[in-house]
């Protein structure tokens, strides 16, 4: 699946470009989310370069998850690592991307983050983007839609999720230390999740 590697390359480049924005949004925490994500994606792409065989979706996701786990110290490292590793576990060597398979791997990723983070929707985290994104691929929402149309809907859902994080206080992570004063600010992890979904869409569009 070299196309998956190409998509991840595109996403990695876009996230790395937004390092300063993500660090700035993390002023409600400790101002390192962009730095953390840039480190994670740089490590992940280096590991993927080293892989001789990119044919297995499972192995590609495992490689990214392991690189995140090993390279990032902050909360987002283990959480995104869990997301990629759980997505990998929901795939096999031959998994291709259709609505049903993407629903399965996103469900595994979301459930993994919830469990690892002891967190859920409405706490001003990446989950406020990832949960609505997953919903776009469920049978009710995806009815009569192509995969591409689902991804397009997911970008909209991700933007709405990010906007929502602005209206609520942080209940998890470092931003929870400032509680109510975090209202009015977008969550940096919600923004990095939005960037990933948006750039997947942009990659497929062009
Ligand atoms: P740290 O907070 O350790 O410096 P980062 O700044 O890289 O790590 O990541 C912060 C982001 O991680 C937050 O914006 C939020 O989206 C996400 N996050 C933090 N704690 C949790 C949690 N328990 N569950 C889900 N997401 C979380
Ligand atoms: Mg931080
Ligand atoms: Mg930190």
C-alpha cells in the first residue's frame, strides 16, 4: 500500500508545517503540542522509509504507532500511538480502504484513546474531533455515500468538533489545570486531529 505511505507523507508534512500554530494553541497547556507532533511524525516517516515492504496496511500503522510511542513524551504521544496501534490491530495484511474498513479502524482508534486517556467526548480533547469523525463512517451516516464523500463529511465534522472545543472548559490533560480559563481557546489536540483528516481529504482530492 504505497498510496497509504504517500498519504501519511502528505499528512506528516502538513502537521510539521503547523508546528508553531499547534505550540501556540497549547498555551493553555505547556506550549509543546506542535513540537511533540513534529517529532512524532518525523520519527514515523523515518521508520516508514526504512520499511522495505509497504504492502501491509497493518504493518504501516504499527510502524507509525510505535514511532509515536517511542519519540513523544507528552500526553499526545501515547494517545496517538494507541490510536495508530489499535487501528493496526483492526486491520490485516490485506486490508483495503472502504467505508466499512475505515469505520472499523476508526472505531478501534477512538475506543483505544478513550480507554488509555480515561476520557470521552465533551472534555476538550482530540476526542471532540475523533468521535464525530468516526461517526461519519457508520452505516447510518455513510448510507449512499462513497468513501470520498464520507471523508469530506468527516472534514466538516472535524471543524465543528474543533469549534466546539472553544466553548467548553478542559477536563483532561494540562489545560484542565486552568479549568474555566481555557474556554474561548481551541484545543491543540483537536486541531492536530482536524489537520490529519483535512490533509487526508486534500491528498485524495488532488
Ligand atoms: P502534553 O499535554 O503532555 O504536553 P501535548 O501538548 O502534546 O501533550 O498534547 C495535548 C493534547 O492531548 C490536548 O490538547 C488534548 O487534545 C490531548 N489530551 C490530553 N489528555 C488527554 C486525555 N486524557 N484524553 C484524550 N486526549 C487528551
Ligand atoms: Mg503540551
Ligand atoms: Mg508537554
